[in-house]
């Protein structure tokens, strides 16, 4: 994530999640460190999704069930 995209960080299910918004201000996205795969993952919340925190929580709830 570029530092100019960075918006804020939250913790979801004991995971630090950095939230950013793209250059055009149309798409929120987030990144986190995936301990299982040992790499940083970047995921889009979709264009014009203003409820990005709920989207992120839903992503992690789904992801946790798949482990």
C-alpha cells in the first residue's frame, strides 16, 4: 500500500488490517499479513463501497471459517 493511499488501521480477529483508498477515491482496499501463507495480502472492497469496515469483517469471518 502506498503511504498516500493509507486511511487507517483496525484489528479484526486479532489481525492488524491496514485500510486504504485508491488514487481516484473510488475503491477502498485493505492489506494484512496472512500468517498461514507467510505473505501480505491485498484485497479490494469493491468500487464505491463506503461500508468498508463491515466488508472487511465479513471477509475475515468467511476466511476464518475456511481455515
